[in-house]
C-alpha cells in the first residue's frame, strides 16, 4: 500500500452532522473528493438541499441527505436504519453540528454570564454535546460491531483556551453592557474533548478510533475591527479559510491515521502556541 492509498476514502460511508453549514459542506466535499460517500445530516432541510446541490455541482456526486434532529434518540436511530438500508455499513462520523450563539444580535448584554438565558444554555448543550453523544452512541455502536470506524469531533481552539473577551468590546459601553462570547460555546467544545477521550478508550478494542480537531476561527465577512484584533493574536496573522481543515479531516477518517486515537489536534494558525 502506498502513502497515496492510505488517504483513500473510496466507498467509505461518512456521516456528517451539521452537514448544511459552512464547515459541514467543506467536510462533505473532502469526503467526496477522496472517493467516500458523505451522508449529510442537518435539522434544516433548506440548508441540506443547498449543500447537496453544491456538492453535486462540484463533484458530480449526489450525497444522501437526512433531515435530522440529533437531540432525539429515536430520530438518530431512524437515521441509522436508513443509512444501513442503503449502504449496509457506517465507516465514519463527523460530529460537526453545534449552535453558535452570536455576540452580535442587536442586544448589548444578553451574552454576559449574569444574563445568559437558561433556555439558550439548554439548547446549546442539547445540540453540541447531547447530540454528539447520541450520534456517537448510535452510529458508533454500528462501527464497533463492524470492528472498524473513525469518529471525528469538531471542537475549537476555545476548547483549549478561554475566549479573549476584549475582542468583542464596543466603544462607549460600560463594562456591564459589553458583549462577550457566550459561556456555552466554551463548555460545549471543551466537553467534546472529554467525549473524544472517553470514546477513544471505550471502543479501542473494537477498532473504533476517536479524535478531535480544534479549529480556529474561519473568515466569513466578520467586522474588520474584530478581524484585526483577532489576527493580532494569531502567529500566522490571519483567520482560516473554510477549506483549510479538509486535509486533517481526510487524515483522521482514513487509514493514514490508523494508529491515532484520543488525540486533540489544534489547527488554529498557532494561536494556542502563544
């Protein structure tokens, strides 16, 4: 087997949650480009339709799509049954789905810890952690029976470091009204690191590997002042392009990483090195 061969994902069935989102679409493209069968799951049928059309346009392959609420056990089990009915196996899972509570929503202080709504906390934890747990349990059990599989959890650099709240400050506002990165983002992403290590050691004898990627922020038309402040904290001096995580995803899903499990990998332009 050549080095080129070990990166091949030919005919591997890879489930991608949050498949209609910005990074989910990139993950799907990476899997398809390497010969795999991406299965896009998302709670938004509109986003799924757009993602599938985009993938077909650039790869001439039409992915399986499933409108899925990953916080519901029954829904995840039904998705598993549909995937097995079509492909007969599951080779990989990318736990990518997450709420991303925005600092900029027209209010000044809803995101502050003292004011953060319990309802928002529950919703963010349900999608980002409970959903990843349920998908790992349901789809991972299939992989364990097969004695082969790879789970990739999409965490964040903010799983490893605290958010620098100075990035979000607005001139002229008193401290108690300054917007901040909400608490749930850090908690969810740090929780995925713990889930990764648990899965890696739980199913190690069954041949199921689990690793986490901790990406930095992706440039997507953010406020220029915010970007200048953030870029000054990154040794490479810029935010990521949306496609710069594809190579690592292919590596972790493929046999190229066959001796790798329980690893937490930073891809953040060097931010966590400072």
